[in-house]
C-alpha cells in the first residue's frame, strides 16, 4: 500500500485560494458555492440557478431553524437562552444545548443571523437584512398559499368556493 506522500497529491488547505481550487467536483469552473457543503459548484451540477446571496431559501432550512429565525426576528437581540425559553414555551418541547447552538451557528453560517457578545458568557443573536428578507418571503409564500384556491379538487369537484 502506498503512503500519501508518494501519490504526488498536495493536500488542500484553507490558505490555498488559487484558481485551481475554484473548481466544481466535475472539474468545471465553479460559478458559486453549495450553501450546505460550502464547496465550489458549477451551475450545471447545482441543477438550479445560483443566487448571489448564497442561495439560502426557506426550504434549505429545517423546521427547527425556521422557528429559531422567527424567534430572533420577533425579539431584540435575544440570548441563546432567551431563544430557548421562548421556543420551549411556544412549542412545549424541551430543547437542549446540543440542538440549539449548532442550529444557531448554522443560521450564522448562512448569514441570516449575526452573533455578538453580550458579556463574557452570553452571546446575543440579531437578524441580518438577508434573514429579514427571508422571513418576509416565508410569510408572503405561506400567505399566498393559504389565500389561493387549489388548482384542482381531488374528488372531481369544482374549486369554486
């Protein structure tokens, strides 16, 4: 078995930002970055148009992350513990640290939320403009979905109200 040193492959580092690393896994030049894996991707492999803001849409987030975003939008710089208490009161579910903070960090990574330091032990979370736009888009999408009649009735009937 050959060792990694004899393969002639140079390990990639985060400091190596040459154009050679700006390639999709298929070898084509990357047009953007996959929002989930943070890896370069071309538009053909992405299978969708690449959006300048990173491409995060409401359906890219889990239901829990959407609830977190809602709590942050509805509050003024809440701490993680404030978010947890509010969500527990609203949903009746117990939320542990191992679930809360990785999901908050994911929202920060998606640039929907900013994290700041309130004191040495406590962070606060604040919605970004992108996060606010996404929250407004979610509200509009769901409002539209609930006010528009269905395209077809499943029992063969009419969609007229």
